[in-house]
């Protein structure tokens, strides 16, 4: 088996599949892995790049979601915390425990309220990570997060959740489905028409008919568009994150802060090994274009105000080195007028006539459980006896707990991205030491990683490499734009681009960076 797009397109046009999954975000990836590992002949198509939708734009927390407890959604938190544990076991290279400090300012009543919430979190499954939450004195909190304001700090709590690079997690799930379980997957392949017995797709200007007994719609916020635009099953809610340099925030732990304007929780999350910290998120109803949600000046002000209220740093918009906006595919329905913050993060699987199954809603953390429910319905639609999902204990590609023998920071970096496959990247550097040079100034990625992405991770363009195979765009947009010409030349040699192609790739990427910067400075 290879993870090769040309071979996948050939098979898409010539084979008959039990199930075709539309959408290569975490949900579709999970469905493809579950289906293939149950022995179904499985195909997956993604119109842009794997994880290019919401699944590269999340808060990157594999968590139960403390705030869903205050909404009384204990079942969701219980399920998510069970899934968190499975991911820690099945992808230990990608999903890592992360300590969180939750400071409480003002009265001691606030400290007691956080304490009760965290007891409930532990009882709902937080305990599974092996550590219960504990109370910290103000001095102890400040020693762990020196950037916290000490004045008015009544107390704090320490608890544990987990963190993952969402785009790489999605890619790992797709690669596992293909390389270990025989699924066929192609990115940059758009479904143009859904119908009984399969779908029409368009790839590289070519039209193909993919024959499949069942089609699964896993198109996230595009679900209604894919279905023909007649229904309104999804209510998108926008969330924004900002990246700043770690030395401005001064905290080795993640922080949960209160936004002064509305009391919502805002996370400050150090991204291990990158020297960057990100802050997020907002949660606002969204009715703009689905393909281009942007972070605007009001979003930036809201998040910086939350950080500046609890940290000694006085961050301004000039300190923001990256930003991203994503759309939550929340389930529509329920009480009209409810704020998006209050809408459930549960998922829904619907089986229609004509062999169509749709999966909507959910969270990054719960993708595996969503996929299991979906493939149960796929088997019902196929008229098959239901077989149990195998994914609860199925390792993802690269899963292992050991590091490679490269020098420490590089080894840690490669391990956190490739796990047991890190040796393949290291071998490229051993053969050609120039590939061991940095890809983007100030970030830990190596030139070898761009080459690896083109050869083994189905990266097809510059944006695939700088936005998702590496996270250079969101970690440092200007540095990524400055590196774009050199990275494009590296990719040109792998992907056979002409000089014009290469220039066009650079222009398109840099225009995207510029548009993002302008949007972040624009009022709503
Ligand atoms: C701001 C924010 C923060 C979040 N934080 C967290 C968090 O910390 N933890 C957590 O667990 N969850 C979090 N979530 C939720 C989580 O990110 C989403 O639930 C999840 O990523 C949705 O994945 P998806 O695959 O359903 O959708 P998507 O990732 O959007 O995937 C759908 C895919 O379908 C493709 N597609 C659409 N139309 C077609 C077509 N015609 N043909 C082919 N492909 C098509 C799209 O290109 C897209 O890639 C967050 C969400 C947001 C917005």
C-alpha cells in the first residue's frame, strides 16, 4: 500500500466500493478508518486538503470540555474524556497530556466554584489521565506561570487535559486507513454530484464517477451545501485564535482565563517546541461565506483583553504573529435564539434512503465514537450484520512511545510529528545534510519535512505544506511568507512544477497571508 494520490484516483475511477466518504476532516477520516478496519471496501475524497476545513482550525485540545458540565451535558463530557484516554493510548506521539492552571481572581467564592467544577470533571472521567486536579496557592500558581498577575489572585487550580496538532492527527487517521487497512483516499478531489450508487467527483479538471453502495456525508459546515442546499441542518459558529511569542506570555502551562466582557473561558496554550503560544477562542454565530471565515479586529481585541486582564503582559495587535478562524459545525434545531455557545457539541447520524448516511456535529475529541456510530448505520444500509468497531484499541500510524536517536530538540520535534516514522525523515537528512536546515526561520521544521510531505503525505501545493503538514502559517505568518519561495523551489523538484507554476504557488500563498493580515486589522 502507498499513500499516493495518482494511484488513488485510478482506483476511485475503476473499483466499486462499499462506502464512499465525502470530506477529509477528522470526521470523514475517522469514518474511513472505522469502515476499512471493519473490512469494508472504503474510499474517501476531500475537495481541498485533508483537514483544510474546521479540522485544522480548532483549539487543538483533546478534552472533555469543562464548560459543557455547566450546561449539564455530563454524557458528552464522559464520552469525550473516555475518547481522550483512547487517543492518548492509540496515538501517544501526537496526543500528549498538558497541564492547565485555572487562576481565580477576586473572591474566594470563585476559587470554590472552580474547585467544584474540577471535582465534577474528575468524576466524569478526568481521573482517567492518572492525576486528579489540585488546589494551588497564588504563589505556587505564579511560580508555574510567571506571567500571571499576582494582584487580586485569590487562588488557582492545576488539572490535566491533552493537546494535539489537529491537522496532523487527521492526516494520521487517513494514512492509517490507507496504509494499514486498504482504504483509498484522495485530496483535492471534489464531489460535484451525489446520487444513488455513488458520486461524481472532479479532480485536476477530470470528471470521475465513483461507484459505491453507500455514501457518507462528512462535510462539516458544508453538509447542507453538499446535500444540494435545501436543508439547514448545520448552524456554523465562528471561533478565532491568535498566536504570540511564548516569551511575552511566560507560562510553561496552559491557562484558563476569564474574558472580562462576558465571563467566557479563554485558553492560553503553549505549543510545545515552537516557542509560540496561542490564545482562543471566540464563539459567535456566523452567516458569512463558509470557505473564508476570518479573524477581524473585534476578535483580536476580545482575546487580547482577556489575556491582558490576567497576565502582566500588555499585548497589542502588533504582537500577534498568526491567527486562524474556524467554523464549528453545530447541529441546528432546538431552541430558537439560543446562543451558539449554548448549543450542544453532540453529533447526529442520519440514514436516508438511496444509501446516503450523514454525520453532523461533534468534536475533534469524539471523532472515533462518531465514526463508530456512523459505520453501524453504513452496515445497516448495506444490509450487513453489524460488526463491532475495532478502533478503540487501534494504534494510529506512527504510534510509539520512544524517541529517535537524533540530538534532543530535533528528535523531540520529529517524534512529536511522525512517531515511529521519524527515522524516515532523519534518513533523508543523513543522505543530504542540506535537508537538515530550517524550513522557516525561527520555527523547528526542517527542509526534509517538506520533501517528506510531498513524497509520503500527499501534499500537493505550497499551502498544504506551510498550513497543515507543518503549521508555519499559524505559528508565524510573516516568516512563512518569507520562506515561501525557497519552500516552493524544494517542492517544485518533487512535484514537477515549472517556473511559472512555482511563481504562481508563491503568489497565491503570499496573497493569502496578506489577506489574513488585512482582515485582522479590519473592523467587523
Ligand atoms: C474555533 C474552534 C475550536 C475548536 N476546538 C476544539 C477542541 O479544542 N477540541 C475538540 O475536540 N473540538 C474542537 N472543535 C471542534 C472540531 O474542530 C470540529 O468538530 C471538527 O474539526 C469537525 O470536523 P469535520 O470533519 O466534521 O469537519 P471539517 O474538518 O470541516 O471537514 C469537512 C470537510 O469536508 C470537505 N468537503 C466539503 N464539501 C466537499 C465536497 N463537495 N467534496 C469533497 N469534500 C468536501 C471540506 O473541504 C472539509 O475538509 C473546535 C472547533 C472550532 C471551530
